[in-house]
């Protein structure tokens, strides 16, 4: 069995028996997004806090906010 499948099954096992399919999918999606973010950091795909502030300010201005 693949590592990804094992990790997904372990995550599901740790959830309450009352967990809905939607809650399971949300947890799996959250896990994937965290892992993607950590890969981005390791591979240098990040921006500085200042750059983020500038991008947000530019976005807000273009959105009329």
C-alpha cells in the first residue's frame, strides 16, 4: 500500500466514528494543503512578509477597498 494511502487511512482512523464524509474530506484536504506549503518552503517558493503586505495592499486597491 502506498504511503499516501496509509497516511489517509490513519487520519481517518483517528477521527470520531461520527465524522461525516464531508468532515473526512476537509481533513484530507487540509493535510494536503499543509504538506504543499511545507514543500514550498523547502523548495524556496516563499515571499517575505513585506512582499505579502505590498501584494495585499495592491489587491485591495484594485478591488476598490
